């Protein structure tokens, strides 16, 4: 009877949570229990920890260690230095999208209250129909964001441009913010200008940081922000705040929801797509860079052309200065854990009073993407592999052809490589410091680091991971300082 009563109670809780906005996360405290939840589309993670009767929870994991430096795992640090999304902190629970955790006096229970159930669509819905539905649902997802003055983070790709097109269909008062560069190999400002000219939207270009101040930041990161743009994003946020814009949209989630997660011959043959489309895809696949032997192997559902060791080796970034981790598996992708996005919300956007929304990750579009055949996540055509064809087709009548046909011809990493070639001393001061934490923890090899920093070719090859590692090193130093400033709580405290 007790279990049945508890089950009924949690079903009621789940029903209530499903009525809340999908981007909302939060906590409810009652005399009987503590409940933390994460909405289906929420970027916000609530971390929790239970030790006996003591329960702690926070969106900032540093709050849960009582001023004590946690015992960090070397492989996770190594992965973080390579730009991978990992949770460094040991012993913490976290929530998947659409989950809640309830803490009672003696027991902890985690339940899923909402899933991205695929929309009920006709058998073998065509690519054009998926594109039309995407456009219609994006209009629904952007409608609540159109009141007052808003902004959008506009890159040179189709995702953010499609979101901007939806906003203009609503007649929104929107300003586009583009992170520019004077490096011609990475300059996408021409695409941003085309979009804004077509849609009659004002464009503000904020230059990326390229000077000696690359690592200087006032942000207080709760996770290693192992990315190459911390100062540049901070500069963009400062400009948006100065303009008085409080709601900003982005094209986030376009890659993960509409791009290829796996791909191969099996996905074409078994996909719920019309026969004439399958035939075109099969012909296109034979014209791609993939060898026939690999294409034939991909007829097995267990094999993906994107998970092939050779394919992974082709795109792996240099990490010659890191101590190898024996037996480490390839990078594990976790689509539900986005520490960079969570960290930016906590440390950059919200302290400036900015709410960052991602309509492509809204509830209805997640449901559409949940039923999207893998064969529609990538189209082989004329020797190319065209990713996110649904989004591109949805944009075809709204944006200039150069935008929806733009397949990543720019070299986005070029400015970061150039910076590393010009500032090896700055990297040496951070990563080669005698008191460097990554060296003490056996993650960075000082001898290999010296070799890489002294070789321009190796510097270019390792540039992105050098920058990521420098950010991890700075995070570790800040973590020690942050925890040392926090008062240690008494063991008598039973919850926070």
C-alpha cells in the first residue's frame, strides 16, 4: 500500500511538472521531501549529493564540497583538456532532461516525467514535409520570445539564420550580434551581412579577442570552460548588455537535433523514407569520400561511418603535449550534458541580466527530431555530405542561397592557431608554470609541452587543445581559490 501510494503521488508530481515550460529547472522543498527537476529543453543542471540524512543541491557544483578540493580523476581532466564535455566532480548526481529526483527522509527516487515522444506523422514522411513542419514548429517556439527588443547570436550558418528568419516573420524588433574576425580564413561576416540585408535586420559585429588579453576574464566558471572563445563571448555579452537587450536567441541544438548522430548504408536502406529518395541517397553515397569497403560495412546497424576508427582519426585534434591515457576509449558523446552552455548561463549571461533562449531545442521540435530518420540527418549529393538537410530545406525560401548552401567552407580554427603561433610564451606561462596543477596531476608532460611550443607546425596542430588545456589549468587554480574562500559547514547540517 505504501508503494502504491508513493507511485500515485509521483505520477501526480510528473503530471504537474509536464505542465511547466520545458526550459525550466528548479527545486521544491516541502516538509516531507525535497524535489529537484530539469525540464526537457532546459540547459540548466541541478547537481545533488546525499550523505546519510544530509542533502545538498545547487546549480553550481562547487557549492557541494564544503570548501574541500574534490579528488579529481586524471582521465577526466585529460578529456577536458582535449575539449570533451565531462563532469569533473566526483560523487555528484545530476539530472537528465525531463527527470526529477525526490529526496525523502530515508530514500532517494529519480523518475523521468517527460520524454521527447516522436510526433505522430504519416508513414514515410518526405524530407520536404519534415522541412515544412520544422518551419511551422519553429514559428510556434519563437512566438513567446517576440515581445519587446530582442537579440540573436548570428553566426554564418543556417541554424541561427533560420531562427532569425522566424523572428522576422513575427515582426519582432530584433538586433543580430555577430562575432567577427579579421582572419580571412575564418571570416563569416559576409554570410551574416547577407542574412541581415535580406531580412532587414540591424547587424552588430563584435570583434574576437586576438591580443595578449586572450585569457583574461572576469567570469567565475563553475566548470572548466574548455573552449577557445571565453574572452570573445564575454565581449559579446558586454555589448548586448550595454544595448539594453535582455532576451537573446541562438541556433543552439540545431546540430544535435537535426545533424547526423550516426550514418551509413543501413540508415538509408532501413529508413522510413520514400523509395525514390532512397535511390538518390544510394547513388550519392557512392560518390562520397568514403571507400566502398567502409560503405558496405555500414550496412550493419552496429557500424556507423562516423564511428569508424579511421574517420575518428581524421578529425582528432592534436594533444601531443598531454600524457597519454592508456586504454582510453574514443570520446563518449553525452547529448544530455552540456557544461559549457550551463557555465555560460551562470557566469556570463545571467549576471548581465540576459536570458539566452534556444528555440530549436523547444519541446515540439524535440518531438519532431525524435522521429527524424537518420537518413534525413545527412544527404550525400554531388560528392558532398550535406548535414542538417531538414534545416537547410526549411530555410531555402527564406534566406539567400549562399546561407542554406553554406557547408562549412571557412576555417574557423584559423584565428586560434594564429594566436598560438604568435603567443607561445603566454601558453608557456600558464601550462609550463612550475606550480601548474595539470603537471602535478600527471596530465601535461612538461618535456612534450616544450617541444610543441618550440615547433610552429606542432603549435598549429595542437592549438585548440593547448587553449582548452590552458582554460582547464586556470579553472583548477580558480577552483582552489573559490573553495578556500567558502566556510566549511557543520556535519550537523542536514540539508542545503
